[in-house]
């Protein structure tokens, strides 16, 4: 890590947004020429959680720069299709994107590790692996061939298992099911269970589910799912989403555009992504419980996946990981690093939050 980066990270970590301003980073930009960037999101404006993270990022950069550095934020479909953002970043069409990296596993399965993999990391574990383990270093080394630098855009936390037209009581009920899923290794795992995987942008899902083009959909969780109206066309809501223990959304930054920025503006990008990521995760934690209450009150049938289904999913996922490891040393390196980190996290969780949460769930407060 270079000295400038260490200095910026120190400011972010120890002083926060107010500290950055007090430290004199913002006043230094007065002599800088104005910079205008464009950010393309893979999500619709209606999702104030995810799309809101991109808006928060742009607002923070503008504030820190005194208006010298502005980033226009564009929803999916405005500048390009939702799944066109990686090509746009790679080609320099836009300077930034906000997306879920596992949408692009068709290019390379390694993209999944930047977002979520089956039976993977929770939100806090992902943050720890990325920022203080090897996660960010490994992923940015991979992204470099796509002209991408990555930053967290926030994490959804553990997701729900999706909406279904019929009950899913056993693994056999999944066979032949046409299901929209976020993509990545989850789709391959579900295909081993007989599911027909469909990857489509969030804005297209409701109509497909309503018309019966698909039988089920997983997206995020109660707050976003309620906004998208899935409960109106599918009555059964399952949990947990074992394929997304904590889905990380990412800001993708064109490496050349970032390198061309003055160091003060680079620091602002770093600060603003951290602010936006924290805000997104906090929104999900705050809003999901309230939305879940509303959904249940509206007659949503909330159901847990059986252990039999979870076990079948785990076995299928491990087969998928083994197949990719056999084909790609780079995939194996990243996957094994993540699992080693996860094992330590799970040991610690037994003595900390798992035990505490289990007790608190059983008492009246």
C-alpha cells in the first residue's frame, strides 16, 4: 500500500467524514479543475437501499469537493443495460459503476467472490475479509484485467430464500422450477438440484412472475421485495437465502480514471464509498424487520427451508466449487483463502454473536 493511500485510509478510519473536512482535505481542492464523472448502476431508482448507495456516494463527493467533483448517477437502462456496466467500465465509456459482481460470472466465475457465494460470508465477515484479510487484494488483482478497482457499495446482510408459487417441502420440489436468481455459483448449484436458472434485472422480474414465465424469484429481503411487489404474485416466502449469507454490492472504478484524479479527489472517492457502504447496510438492518411485519400482516406465508433442502444445497454447492477449483488455480486460491478466513470467523462467532443472539431471541425485552 502506498504512503498516500495509507494516509487517506488513516483519515477515514480515525476521523470519519467530519474529520476529513477538519483535516483540510476539502479546502485543497479549490485550486483543482472541475471533474465530472458518470456512474452507471445495475439497479432501478425505486430501490432506495441499493440505488440510494450510489446517490449517497455522489452527494458525499460533491460535498467534500465543494462542488468541484461531481458524479452523475444513472439507473439501469439509462446509459446501458443493467448487465452492461462491466463492459462499459472496461472500455472507459463511464468512469464508475455500481453493481453486484456475481452478475458477471459468465465472463469468469471468480466474479462471484466479490459479491456472494453459496454458504459464504455474512456482511461483517465479508467486510473483515475484504478490508483486513486478503479479499480486496485478491479481487482487485483479478479485476485488474478488466481495468477495474473495487470498493464496497454496502451489503444487504443475509438474504431471504425467495418467493414461490408453491410450497417447497423437499429437494424434489425444486426440480423443473423456473427461478430468477442473482447469478453466479448459486445458479450452478441450483441447477444441480433441477432448477432452471433465470438471470434478469430486478425491474423485469415482477412481470415475469405475474405471467408465469418464472415460478419463483429471489432478490434481497423484505424491504426491497415489498417494493418490487413480489408478495402480490407469489404467496410463499422462504428463508434463509443460503446462497447469499451477505451479498456485497460494489463500486467498480475505471483504473485509469482513478489514477488520473488528483490525490485529494482520490481520497474523496475512498471516503465517499465508505460512507455510502455503511449507510446501505444500516438501511437494510433498520428497514427489513418493519417490512417483514407488513408482509406477514398482508398474509405472506413465511416458511423455513428444511434441513433436507439446506443439506442438498450445501452438497450441490460444494460440487460446484470443486469443479471450478479443478479448472482454475486462481479460483481455487481465492476460494480457499475465503474458506480459511470463514472458519476462523465461525469459531469466534460461537463465543460472541451467535450465543448472544440466541439468548436474546429467547427472552422478552
